[in-house]
C-alpha cells in the first residue's frame, strides 16, 4: 500500500460554499494499493483512550469541534440534533457503548482518529467516483445510494459530495456517506477527507494529519 502526495482526481469546494463557510479547513489523503487484512486495534486504541478522556464528565455536544458543525448545520437549515456530523455520531455511539465496531482496517483507523479529534473524516472508494469530486449545493437531480441499496435524490440546495456523473457520495455534507463508495474488502484506492470549522481548526487539522500519516506508515504505508 502507498500514501500518495497528490490526488489522482480533482477534489474541490464550490466557490459559493467557501463564501458561506470561510472558516472551513480541510485535508485530504489518497491511499492506493489498499489491503483489507490486518489488525489495527493497537493503533486505534490510543485514539479511543484520548476520546474517552475528552468525554469524561461531558457530552460530545460540549466539544468546540462539534459545536462548530452544529452551527454549520443550523446555517444550512438542518436541525443539529436530527442530523449530526459524522464525528458527533461516532462520539455519541462511543460514549454510549464504549467501543466502535470493526469495519475495515483503514476505516477503523480513520474512525479512531475522528473520535480523538472530534473532526469528521470521510473515506471514499475512488473506483466508485466518476471524474472529479466536489462539495457543492445539490441541484436535486443527483442520485444517492443508501447502504440498503435504495436510490434517493438530495434536496435542491443541500450540501453534497458530487462527482461528474451526478452521483452524490455524501448527503448533508458531513452527515451521511453513500453506500456506493463505501469501503469494501475489494477496495483498492481510497480518498480520505477531514473537515473542521472550529476556531483552532487550522492547528488541529495539522495535528490530525500528522497522526494520520504516522498511523498509516505504521500499517505499512509509504509515501510515493
């Protein structure tokens, strides 16, 4: 497996979205030649321990990273307690159950880091993405495949991850990814996207990137 420094496709944000959310800070990684085997629990556990310490005596909704996404969801016209960003949903489940289910080594690793930093991390199967991927407002004609295989159409104006074929790979921005580009045992190429909006997002994203790169190297990844 290898961690590439450049993306094999275009990833971008619509200018109008950046105008509405100038506080957004994001970071991407492209992982190629992925292996689905391997135990990453040793690497994931320290991140879970950090999340547990941050949650000690308080709720995930008290964290500044989550509060920033709640404000963003409200700005998009969504109820923050009805539609949660991915990191809040993970933290909420972790707080209640004390652990997260194992899905795929790289997904498990990204989920652990997302827990520790309270920052949403999306992981896409690049072989399911057609052309460039852009975070933008939906026209309402795009197709979104649920994990159950059903096809939905995002509401016009909803923030989605859309490719050039009109496939929506995530709905309500960081709320829910598509089953179409979900990571599977046969997945070979992965795009990782981390996004934050809180006051110290820049420095925290840099630390997240260092943690992610270090963990990926630990499981046998190298830079091209």
